[in-house]
C-alpha cells in the first residue's frame, strides 16, 4: 500500500534515482544540492510516496505567502497510471491550504505534453506568462 510522508535523509539516493529515471534532472541543477537546499526551508513540504520501503514518487512544494509552487513531481515510470502523482499533488495542495495558501502554480517544460495533460486533468489551467530567471549560485 502506498503511503505519503515527509522526505527523510535516508531517502536521498532513491529520490535522485527516481528523478533520473523520470527525466527530471538537468545538468545545471544538482539534485543533491536541490534536496539539501529544500531541507533548510519548509522541509515538511517535501513529500515522498512510499510502497514497501521504496520511494515511488515525490513532490516538493513551497509557499512564499502569496502563492504556492510545486516542483519535482515524479512517479516511478513503471508505476504510472496508479494515481501516485495525483495523490502527491493532493497531499501537497492540502498542506499548502493548511498554511493559508490561496493558489498554487507550477512550471512544465513545453516539450512535455504528458505532464501538461496530467495537470489539465487535475484542474490546473495554463496561462501565458513570460517566465524568466537568474541563477544566483552556480552549481
């Protein structure tokens, strides 16, 4: 049976492996540093789905007082279609709502129609924005 709980340090290797198999890692984002950084800010919003001691899904959430964000939503590619991703989004949204978060946003790469369809089914609406960013620390 799948359970959702807060990330623990012992999960690190399984989480990074999952992110790699799900295609979430990028050369410019060190997943180990991303995990370490998340553990210093709202670590209770870093969730894992676990089945029989194995991490089968993850989501990182954050709330800045204006809106919530979701990152690193992943489920084991061999287990897609089992509701793991939906359960993780529900759990993250519930925790954000408990914090008074009025809305949640996320970013999906334009070359990922599977993720776009997934979020459409969960009631997320796309909107046109100009997304920009600036790296403050080079990994």
